[in-house]
C-alpha cells in the first residue's frame, strides 16, 4: 500500500522542489526532489535547512 503524502510549504530552487510533510508517525519531514526529466534526485531530511541546502547544491547530470 502506498503512502498518501500531503505536501505543504512547497518552494522551488531551480528545477528542485522542497516541501514539508508528515511521515507515518506524525513527525515533520522535509523532502527535496528534482523535477527535471531523467533526473532521479530525491532526498528526505529531518531539517528544512538541510533539504534546502541539498536543493541549492544539486546539479543535474542530464
């Protein structure tokens, strides 16, 4: 069964989107995901600042 995630506080840093969501245990989690074609970059962090740093420093190989 897939998890339904409701994203909030979505920001964009170039092709990368950073969002906040609750995990299955009700804790805040933060994700950074690249929206470029054929780029499979995605990371989940406990801190929003860490997710934003990952988004700012990401460089697509494609």
